């Protein structure tokens, strides 16, 4: 609309013919010019990237190939000779001593001690079965189930007696996956305890007041030392008609712990 | 630390033995100790149990056995029907068992899982030669000093060829079964089993146990237990060719004896001669 207006304004009445001619020229010439520009532009748009890609490809293709970086890991190599089983077994890490015969890790019965039958259960071969162990407690049936569900594996012990004072040193082991039972064993502790040197949670304690045996009216003073190393619990129990000597208990605990470390 | 005289100790033990009222059991897990119920009889039972474990007697020690078993031994499954694939374990008609002890032991049945270790020997083990040596030493430990060397010599003579153990614990955590297989000369195996029967029934230290259906040669006994004991135990023994089978059971009283006998029967069926591999 504006264009038409300006064109009409430019068409001065003075030269009508020339204006008409010009008008015809103007109407004829701009049409092909505009179409060509557009086509040129489109062609440039299409050809430009093509040409650019072609040139880029040619340049890149002409360059020498870059070598690959070396592998980060050494290529696998296979031994040419068969493996010597004996040498391999010797080179393998040794089994932990707590996975061997636990009885060998127990402290020895003192030279001046008498033998004791562990409350009638005997000291047959140095092991206490789960049933025998449960029988050492009041409420043996529940103790039996508790030990088994806690992953009880084995219990090596040595017992002796000096006068009327009875000593029991145990190494109780729990099965793989039940080491928490060993941790729990150290967690339940009396109120008045002393730490065992070299352990993180181990303690020893000599009770000031007497307790009564289960199924009996007989009283005793208890001495207890407990510590754990992995899935093995070391438990020292002293039963005495008189209050237990703390220093003796401490020494026993220290000597037994040293054999586990 | 006053050294008290021994008579006093003995007195207090006797007192404790006589005064074991069942009423005063504190129903807690407090490590309050029982003053060993009837220590004397229990002690005797322990020694006899050791004898059962080793399966020896003074008479047996002096018996010489013909060496037929060992010479016949190293030809496994000569009687196996030809053509069928040879089983990896089992027994031949002469009673000789071949294959791994862990194959010969009954697998863990439904309702059970592997139980606690049997001392130093684990809960699912075929004993090595070294372990068999230490097994003899363990068997000797509970015996009177005079008998120990005799027992060692006897085992040396009998060529302990193999031993294996597997333990089972019930899903309810109320029963533990320990199954031992010990392999040595057939005649000695038989004699040991007969001795176990004699000790079990005639010594007066054991209660008669349940029968094992279909296996008259198998015998079960219950070691002495004080009345009201919460834990009971059971020993079963049998001879299967050159294998002596011994099962020890511990559990919450009353012991589910039928469950234990079922397991023992399954074990004996697995060892049956010939062709136990079915």
C-alpha cells in the first residue's frame, strides 16, 4: 500500500509518458533481479556448507594419521610353565592362628594348680560342646537356643583350682558372619570394670558382693575378664568363696590376651 | 588366697551334690553356675563316654585281627554292574567303602543347616592324615594314663584309613547332631560296635535309647542326666563294613529322638553295601 502511494506521488503530472515508460521499466526490471538474488542466496547456502565440508575433508584426509596412545594396562601374559602347587601354597598367606586349634592359644594351667572337673562336666579333651556350655547356666534350654542362633562355633577351655578358688579360661569362637555375637559378649558388663591393657573394649572386674549359684544356695564371689579379637571371645571366670584378687585376674587376662594378639 | 584343705572341698562338693533343689533356678541368663549335678557319676560317665568314643576295651586291645580287610580293600566296587557309570563313592559287597568321606556322610537334610564345629575338626570335614593322628591323641586325652599308650598302639595297628565329620543343627535351634565316620579294619569295627553295645546296656551308666528300625546292629544310648536337666544327649553307634558310624546328639529336653534316629537311618542307608550311591 505505501509503495503504491509513493509511486503515485512520484508520478508527477508533468511528464506522463516518460513516467509511464519508467513505470513499465520499473515493473519489468525488478522482478527478474529479485528472483536471481534469492536463487543465488539459496545456492550459496546449499553449496557453501558442501564446499566447506569437502575442503575440510580434503585437508583432514591429507594430514598424516595420529598414532593411538599406548594401552593403560599391560597386556595379559600367561606363564609358559605349569604352576608349582607346593610353591604356590607356601607363598599363600598362612591361615590365622585363631582358625587353627584354639586349645594351643590357651594359657597353661599354673604349675601349682590342682585339676578341677569344671562343675562335674570334666575337662575331657579341652573342648566344651554347645550343650555342655548351656548347662553351665541357669535356664540352660534358652541358653542353648541363644548360643546356636548367635552362631556358636566352638569353645576351647582350660580349668583349674587353687584351694577353693576355681578358674576357667575359655576361648569362644563364633561362626563367620556372627562376629557381632563376639562384640555383644564384651558389651554386657558389670558396673565396676577396669580396661585390659591393649584391648579396645576388654575389661576385668572382681565383684565386691557375692552371688548365688543357680539351683543352689551356695554363694560365691565372681571375677570376670572378657575381651574379643575378631570372632573369638576370651573369657576368664573365677569362682571363689572370698573376694577375687583383682591383680591376679588382671595378670591372667593380660597373659591370655597376649597369646591372641 | 588361702589354701584350704582338700577334705573340706570334698565335703562342700558333696553338700552341693545333695542340695540341688530344682525350685531355685533363677530364670535369667546370669552366669550363675550350677554346682555340678552328681559330679561323681557324671565323671564316671565322662570316662565311659570317652571309651565309647574310642571304642576300645582292654580285651579288644589284645585281640589280633587277621589282615584280610586291608588286602581286600584296594579294589573299589569290583562287584558294580558293568556298563553303568562307576559311582564316585559307595560300598562294595565286601563292605569296603570308597570315595570321599564328605560324600559318604549324609548331606544336610531339609530343616537342618551345618552346625557348630566338632572341636578342632570343623563341621564338614574329611580328616587329613595329620588330623587323623591328632584325632587319636584327642581320643586318648580323656583316658586314664595307664591305658593311653595301649590305645595309641592299637590305632597304629588298625590302620586308621579315613575319618570324616559333619554336624547338623535344626532350624529351631533346639538340636545339634554330630556325625562321625571312622574307617579301619572291618573286624575291629564290628568288635568296637559290639563293645559299645555291651557298655551301653550293661554298665548301668546309660539309659537305653531308641531302636533304629531296620538296623539291628545299630544301638542308641542316653548318657546319664540329672532329673530336670534342660539339656539331654544321645549317642548312637553302628558298624557298616569298614566304617564305624557314631552320632552324638545334644538338644533341649525332651530330646526329639525320632528326628535323630531318622537322620541316623538316612546315614546308614547311604552307606549300605553294595552300591550306596543311589
